[in-house]
C-alpha cells in the first residue's frame, strides 16, 4: 500500500528516470540502436525494478501516463545524442500491452516526435506478443499507422507468448527480439535453447524481419548467434543499462 501511494506521486516528484542499453549489429560490430529502460528511484525504498512497478502501474491505471512520459523522455534523449554529433542510432521504447490498448498510440507518438524533433525512423516501439491477442483488425490498423509514419515496431520477449504465425505474417512489424531465457540456454550450441534460437532466427528471416537476441552475456553465445545469422545482439556482453551520459562513451568503444 505504501508503494501504491508512492507510485501515485512518482511522476510529479520526478522520481522516474531512464537507463539505456545498446544493441550491436553482429555483421559490422557497430552500435545500431539503444533500448530505453525505466527506473523508479524512490527516496526511501531506493531503486524499484520495472518488474515490480509496471504491473502495479497497470493495476492502478497509471501505465499510460508513465508510458507516455517514458516515450517522450526517450525521444528527447535520442535527439540530443544526434545533436551531439554521435553516430545516429535508433531508440527503442517498451510499450505495455495495457498501454497499447488504453492509449491512442499513433497520436502519442506524433506528439513525442513533434516535441523532441526526432525523425520517425529513429524510433522503435517494443510490444509483446500479448498485444497481438486483441482483434487483429484493431491492432493492424495501429501498426499500419505507425509504419506509415516511419516508426519501427518489434516484438519483445518473442517465444514466450502465443503469437499465431499467420498473424505475424499479416501485421507490419520489423523485428523479433528473442527472449533471453532461450539465449541463456544456448550453452555450447547443442541444447534445446540453441535449436529454439536458430528456429526463431529462421522464422524472422522467412517473414523478412530482423532477429535480435536479448540477454547475451557471453562471447560463445554471440559467436553462435552470428553463425546462425542473427542480426543484432543486446545484453551484458555489450553493456549493462547505463545513464544517458554514460552511454556516450560506448559509442567509441570497440564492441
Ligand atoms: O530494465 P529491466 O530490468 O530491468 O526491465 C524489466 C522489465 O521491465 C522488462 O521486461 C522491460 O521490458 C520492462 N520495462 C522497462 N522499462 C519499461 C518501460 O518504460 N515501459 C514498459 N512498459 N516496460 C518497461
Ligand atoms: O523484457 P525486456 O527485454 O525489455 O527486458 C530488458 C531487461 O533485461 C532489463 O531488466 C535488463 O536490465 C535485463 N537485461 C539486459 N541485458 C541482460 C543480460 O545480458 N542478462 C540478463 N540476465 N538480463 C539482462
Ligand atoms: Mn524490451
Ligand atoms: Na525482453
């Protein structure tokens, strides 16, 4: 209960912040994008993980407001990296399923892009498979509107939900992000994890989508993913999530 009342005031008290984790292109080794991850810094409770506060925010009817803040803050941060003359990367922002259903996402995105001055093709939204469980026509229309604007969409935590393959073929998306539980199971390339991962990579490519592996922690996992044609990786091997300022130094590092 204490956490609920604190969460109600967290936005107004400026307690949310974003950290950023780079994605690296496995062909050229360059940083290709950055995912924004929300953090709640409470004065007494300390850092509260989004695993805790996102579901709470959904239950309390606060997710759309918090999600809108995250989208706008991420667009502003990305634009400011571009203005510093850093290599231009795309920013990925998580959109919860409830937020996707409750809000007018195309209008919100239009507003965030207009306010920040970020060009639409530098924005990517990460949604999960559960978004796709709604009426196909409604979801498709929102995704088509986003595509028409030039905004990218990827499916996060792919493989843990219930996407129908025929559905995936019909909707305009750009990438599948392979859930980190499968990546963790790659090990030496012989186990179940390895087979699931290479199957998802092939599925993505057959659907003309990029495949991105998340939670990559070891060079062995990265080598396996490269050998299977995975397009991009994200995870502790590349970098932990860091502040907007700390991310700048990652641009010059040899990844
Ligand atoms: O950053 P990491 O600990 O901690 O994130 C945990 C989970 O919280 C992940 O599934 C991530 O997608 C989700 N998450 C992080 N930031 C946001 C956000 O801004 N909005 C939503 N909806 N989910 C987020
Ligand atoms: O669900 P989503 O992919 O958006 O989650 C991102 C979450 O994964 C964040 O909590 C982030 O801190 C965490 N994360 C990022 N890289 C790694 C990694 O290499 N290993 C593990 N175990 N977690 C990671
Ligand atoms: Mn994500
Ligand atoms: Na994920």
